[in-house]
């Protein structure tokens, strides 16, 4: 069995803060990852380093011709046929960024953002956990994520959701979600329902879980605290939760949107990544010339 060459660090679900008799302020996140240019290994094999440089240079050429505003699907670069030595160096050059994604259900895909925001390492596994596809992709979010989320979801919430003993506010929330879905158009801004300060009983939460079953997409962003995003079994409905560095839930929301904005790499980030990748390719070229 081949191991995934870049770690995808997913964290288990958090829990609601327990009720307290006095108001307590939660500590806010204090750490944030910053960009660090990857370092060319001192003992790198020259042949493998040159092959990695040629691959990343070719990808940079296609990336420079891509206009994200005109085409959401960015360029891809196949990594499956690289030699182990070249792949090792390429992994070191790409590094590990803030966002990790697991695609489950019919697919078995692991995605790790590189240190270059919006440049994603995507690996697909077969039933035996063997790698069957491996590629580098530039995008606000890899297209397989949105495709899998929509393919596994139902058009609407099933009838009968939100009822039962002890349920108080879930029916109103479910009605709001249905109303928003009925009137929204593709590409519209998110409608956000903040559950953090909403009076909810355990039965309300159970009713929402039944109405919005967990979908195949799990995303975690570790940039400023932790943001965890999961698709649901209802199309264009997502759970978005923010945790502080002590793994305490500080914001719990439902978003009705194509994809939550917090999961997407911004156009400015993609342009910045193109410039940084160009610097890296130049640096690798200089290392080969020494």
C-alpha cells in the first residue's frame, strides 16, 4: 500500500461549550501560519532536481496563461509518473499549507494545499488504498470537491425533518433553509445562519443533524485557529465551525451557498502564488547552475 506523501491533518469534531453560570470570554486564536519559501535540499540528486524544476516550470507556464476570472478550472499537472526521487523533491518544494480536505463517499481522495495558496496536491485512492491518480491543481478549490459534494447531495431537505419531542427551534431553522434554497441562484452570496447564540435544545441539534446529514466533504483550515467545513446531504448547504487554539467552538454556522467563501483561495492569493512559484523555479534553476 502506498502512503500519502503529504500529510493531511484532519482533526476530530468539536463540541458545544457547556453552559456556565457566569459569562466567560473565550481566548481568541493567537497564532497564524506565514509563508516560508521552500529550501532546495543541499544533497538533492541533480537529475531529480532538474526533473522537478522542469515539471514545476512547465506548470508555471500554464499557470501564467490561466485567467481565474474567465475559467474557474485551473491547470493541472500529472505527478503519477514521476520517479520517487523527483517526487520527493517536488513534495519538498510544494510544502504543506493551511488547508486539508478529505473527499469520501463514492470517491476516496485526499487533498493538501501547498505552501502556495490555491495550488493543491490531489491524490485519489482505490478500494485497496493504492494511489491511482496524483496531480497538482491550481484553483480556488479543486473541482473534484464541488463535484463530489453536489453528486452526493439531495435537492432538498426530506419531509418530516425537524419534528419530535423536545424540538423547539429546529422547525423554524429548517423552514428558513428551505426558503433560502428555493429563492437562491447559483453564484449568489451565502445566506448564513448563526447557531452559536441561538437557543437550541439537544433535540434541536439532533433534528438539524437528521435534516442535514453529513456529506462526503470535510475541510479544515488551520490559518487562524481552526475552521472546519463539512458538506451536508442537502445540496448547497454547508456546516462551518470556527474553533480557537484550545479547540473550543466559538462560532457555529450553516451556510446556504455553492461553496463557503472561507474554503476558497482568493484571486489575489492565486496571483501571489504564481509570483512565488516563479521565484522558486528561478531559485531551483540557480541551484542547478552552481
